[in-house]
C-alpha cells in the first residue's frame, strides 16, 4: 500500500486484513470521492461553517447559533478536503459559574 493523499475522504483506511473501508482508496492515482467544491454547496451547514471560519473564528457555542451542534466533526470533515484549520483551547463562562474549556477554530491566512 502506498501513502495516500490525506486530503481524500478516508484515504487509505482499511481493516486488519488490508481491505478498504467505506469506499476509500489506498491508491494515490485514484481521484477523491468528491471534491470540497461539490460538498460546499450554498445553504448547507458545511458551507455556513466554512464561510464563518473564513470570516473569523468559532467555538462550539458560537457554532450552535448557525446550526452546528457538533463543530469538531464539521472541522474534521473540512480538513478531510485539505482545508487547513487552526485551533486553540480557551475558557468560556458557563451558566453554572464554572468556566468550560472549548476549542476555537479558524482558517489561517495563506
């Protein structure tokens, strides 16, 4: 098995027997299952989060306001398309008086 392009969805993921899982590919010459342009259709959650990250930064509570209830999974999906997303942990206040540690995400300038 050659090294697969990490920008491809699930590239090179297999089980112990070496079989490919979920339609993934271990070949570098195999085209990606779908490009990020096809996935980033206007009106989708992925599109909203991508553009919010381009415009600034988000943590999980801010992402709730634009319809994302599991920001870390959305970030992982964007990264699977080769989009670089930076992150830093931060503490935010809660309704119960103790701070919560969350991750703030953004797309760094190239």
